[in-house]
C-alpha cells in the first residue's frame, strides 16, 4: 500500500492489503460513518501515462 496521506489518496494493490486495511479500520473505537468513494481500476498503459504526466 502506498500513501502520502490518508486525507489525500492511497493505493491498495492486493486483496490481503484490502483485508488488513478494513480489519484495522473496523477495530478503531471512534468510528465515523464513511463517505461514499469512487473506485477506478487503471490499465497498466493508463498508469504509465499518469506517471509520465506527473514527471513533466
């Protein structure tokens, strides 16, 4: 999982990482309701394009 800040964005690459994240989140005592989020799956080509654009 890559993250610069949980308030910004992060990447979960595997089902195991997703499960661990949900487990840790669900164990928190002061849970707030979650907002709806958008999930986008990128192709490898699109990911490469985004990385190259960020470097410019």
